[in-house]
């Protein structure tokens, strides 16, 4: 072996040894334990209240949740943060079921986060950040309730969701996987590369890569765009194969054993664009607030490729959300109103999705198949959604929230601990309100 090669190997060995030595006795700092809780109280003023999506008596129904959580952060050598959080939720099942045993309060424990974050470069303004594990991921900082389409919406079919186990402050995606962020141009340009595992609705476990960019050249303006390749890497390829669906004319039929049938999968490409203009940052007026008079919006295509019958019109797969932060009146931290429009050709029903079928599932089991005209009124009515959101911090560690909305909230089945197929408020005239008191140290 040549002398230069020996020297190079020796140097590399010394560097590795020094690196391992630094981690052999790492600097470990534990942040104070975070303890918190929140209480939600509200009502569905008009909406679905039973397992068939009906409201037989027109009475308002209670929405009530109580949550507790513990979060611990440990920092190793100033660069690696380990964050773990656990908690629990007391809730009532919704929609209401006939059995009295299903209407008593339920409890569900869970892991809120279990993640690692490693910083490269300057600790105050890192050039690269690697995040891995189970963690909340949010790419649109302006979205309060609607929007955030890229990760929390389906491709085929293009269902939409809002809320979840938490109704307020839930415009984000609980990711399981890897996230890498690069910061450029003095931290005005951000690029995100993700590899997330599907974990909410069938088909699960598939890997869905995505890439996003955001650019904020001045405090007044921010733009962003992204794409997700949903179910690109199936862990179990056969799970992506749908049940056979034959389509002819204006009807579709489930036929499992016909080799001539077409087969669709949930695999597809979603794209997103967003923008915001913060007029409040120019005025420096406490009655307006730094985020007041901020206009923002987001649009997405939930599947760029057309398929026959169900997905032959791309305009039916494009939700558009616009929002505005209203003046805070020198009292609130945030007041926001959001509106979404989308033209649907099928109802936002996720029954077939739960069964792993990439098709709209409303009525296919009926004799003669499904005819879109039979549900045209209900389908068109769900195309307009709205949401009002407000926040006020009373004291350090104590905040109150309010949300009034007609959105895509789904109830939690008290027996299966799973979300209902139908949305609670399917028409813009149906709505709910919810207040939250949150406190923690």
C-alpha cells in the first residue's frame, strides 16, 4: 500500500475516532417537562347526528373533548433534539348510535410525537435540518382549518378531511417518516424533501415521496408550491390493486370476476400552490396587528391524470381555498376567515377508501349501479366550505380559541375508534361551533 493511501486512511480513522469520542460522552441537556391540557365545548347546530347521516329531530348535538399531554425534549451535543410526547383524549362518540353503551364517555391514549431533529451548519440558522420519526408536519403556515391539501387529502378518490382527534389547530399532517429541509438565500428560500409512510386510511404503509419549496423575499409576500407522489412505493403491491369496476355509459358496477374490467389504484400525483400577501406588516397598527389584513390562498390538483367515469374531469379534483386574517382589534392574537370551493362529481364519502378501493363508493352496491344524477343536489351542495377562527392568549400558558365552521369534520365511531364515512356538515347551511380553553407549563 502506498504511503499516501496509508496516510489518508489514518487521517480518516482519526477523524472517525474523534467523532465517536465526542458522542461517547455526549453533552445532554433536558428541557423542562411540558404539561398541558385543553377542554373543548361546542355544538353541532345543524348536521348529521346518526349512523345514516340524518338529523331526525333537528336538535343541536354536543361536541366535547378533554385532552392531556406530556412533552419531553432532550438535546444532545447542541445539534440533535429528541422529542417525545404522550397524551390521552376523553371524548364522546359522534354521530350518535342507538345503543346506550356507545354514548358514554370514551378514552383514547396516544403518542403525540416521537421524533429526532438534527441541525447542520449554524445552530441559529442551520443550512440543513433532518427530521425523522413521528411528528406534525405543516407546510402552509397561514391555513387555520381548510387547505393543507397535499398530505391530508386523497388522490383516487380525492376525498378531503379536516379536524381529526383534535378539531381546532389541526390543519397539519401527522407524518411518519423522513423530512429534510434546506435553507438558502439568507433563509428566504426553503426546500423540503419528504418520504412519508401512509398511516391514516387504506392502503396503508405505502411510501409517498414529496417535495416542496417556499420563497419569502420580503415580509410582505410569500409563495410556495409542491408535489406528492402518493403511494409511489407500495410495501405490498397487491394492496394497490382495486376490486374490479366495470363502467358503461353513466353507470358503474362492482364485478369481481370479469377479466375485462378496468383496474384503478390509489397511486397518483398531487400538486399544490399557495401564496400570501401581508398588508398588516406595512401599517404597524396595533388595532390591525402584524398578521391582520393578510390575504392568503391555496389550490391543489388531487390527481393530475384522468381516468374513465370517475375521474374524467380534472376540474372536479381541484379544491381552492382563500383566507384573510382580520384586524385583531388590539385584543385577539389572530382572527381569520377561510372559504373553499370545489366542484364535486361524487359525495365526499370514504367508505370505499377504508376498504382499500380507489373509487367513490356511494351506492355501487345498489341494483343497477351508481348514477351520479341521483345524488346531484347533495354532491353540488358540499362544494362550498367556510371556517371562522380566533385565538387569544390570556396569560402565559393559558389561551382560548374559537372555531365556527362548515367543513369536512367527521365523527369518531365509539365502538371502532375510527372516523365516520360521512362528514358531519355536508352543506354550507350546516355548521358547528367550538370553544377551547388550553393551559400548560
